[in-house]
């Protein structure tokens, strides 16, 4: 679908003032006050800013749907692009991990992803960015990450530390074997990698400060991942990590709020009614005013369904619920022109059938004023807006 449109008209367009009838014109990929030409008629369907997904790593499943079964990145990313548009995501931050584990989360796989994205940019419908998840004990990977950041490949950086949970599992061969398979090595090699990562502990703080400086110089926003407590959040905040991604405790989220940092939880947590890892219940955190952003995390369908669930359950009105999946993540990533339907903003929007609010369906996705996905026929209004 590559239909360039003059704009869109509808009875329920989400604006700063709530849902309103009217029309939005497109001009060179941006929203404009008025225009003339072929206007897509959304009728009674919802017209919403496109979803900005700050953290999605489900692409890993498209590349490696089963352990040791690897598909080429080009095909996998084409598949992912279709999924993103069908679930209303117009801007995706792919959570690419650079870890001491290696394999799927090592540099060669990341490089394959970057090369594939660069070569496919013209064919992809959604906007694809890289959210680099850097494992803090991966001291040897710092220069690689710095190089990627300087090349402009990375659009968002997050510090992750999954080593403690790996160390806890050193006696659990069955669970470690799953990680070893993803890392494409045998159990003994993986255990050796864990021990080697542990030995880097005293170098981590300096290395992360150095990486944070490189990211700041490149104009990137930085997050820390899975903060276990308030002290950890304060530590990362001092390193200019202004986003708390999936804080593990109420206290960590509360400190983030006091510091004025953005708080991220997973959309699947809202959809399922609980976390898959015993982290705080996201809906409870939203009710407490301790969540700014919902991401797809590992399931692209989640943000749309989660936002609608919050509205349906009376947790938030639509404008506020939608900010969690569109405007707030855009601002947290420094993409000020996305996530709101107003003049001068990016013409990234979706048309949603919410007649069954428990199963919202995306009927059309428009990116930079171009119709990139449609699942039904629309009338076209050919008059001046």
C-alpha cells in the first residue's frame, strides 16, 4: 500500500481536546491545517496518533522462532513490519541486545539486523529504530556500542543487567540450557561466559559512565532496565538515565516519579492483568500515577489492546490512555514531532474499529502521510478540506 493521501476525515479524531469530528490534511509527511484532494473517510471509526513502541523484542522470535532455527533477517523484518502496522505501531524501537551471552544477543546478529534494516528501509511501512539494550557486564562490547552510536545506528540506549538472575540459575542446568541455545553454545561454555562476566564487575561503573557520555554526545536518551530499588534509580539518574524501564518495585517507580523520570511498563502486563516475572502490576501502577509509557515488550499486539482495556475498565480516559502508547514514549525518546495529531506533527496515524473494545482492530495505518496498511475498503472524499 503506497497511496499518498491529501488527508483524512472522520467523526472521531483524537485531538488535545478529546474526540472531535473534522479533517486532517497531509503536507510532505506532516499534518497541515487544510488541503484539498483525496481524503480518506474514516467515518465513525477512531482516528488516533500511531503507536510509538519504545521497546519491542518480539523480532527475535521472527528471526529464531525455535531454538537454533534461524531465518534471514530480511524475511523476518518484513514479517515484523506487517505485524507492526496491523497492530497500529507506526514507530518501532527494536530492542537489540548486545550481551556477553553472545549468539542471538551478540554483535554479529545485531550487525545482520542493522544491515537488513538499512537495505530494506524503502520497502518497510513502519518507522524502524534501534533501542540498544546493553548488558552492563559486557565490558568488551563497549567500543562496539560506541561505534554504533557514533554511526547513528542507535536511537535509544538502555542499560540492562541480567547477570544476577543468570548467576542465581548456575545450578539449574535445564533453564541455563535454554539460554545457552539462544547464545549458540554448549552448557559449559555458557557457564564459563557467566563467570567471565562476573569478573568484570569492578570495571562496570566506569565503562557505563563512558558509554552514557557517548550516548549523550550523540543526542540519545538513556534508560535503565529493571531497577530493583530507589538507590539504583538514583544512581542511574545521576548518569543521565532519565527513563526507568520496568522498575521491579513500587519504591523504584516512586523515586523515578520524584526525580521527574519517565516510567515504563509492559503492555502485556496490562493485557494479562499481571507481570510474567512477578514485577509490579502495571494497571495498579497506572492507577497510582506511576506509569508514563506502555511498550509491546515481547508482544506487538499489546499496546493497542492495553490502552483500550484501560479505557474500558475506567482506569483512564482515552486521551490519557493513548498518551501512554504514543505521545509519552515519543517524548521520552526525543521524537517531539510524533504522537499527537496537530499541525506540523508527523502524519503518522491509525484508524481503529473499537466496536468490540475488548478486541480493537486496526483498519488502516498511515505513516508520513502514506497509506501503508488497510484491512477494509474506505470511501474517499474528493472535496476541499
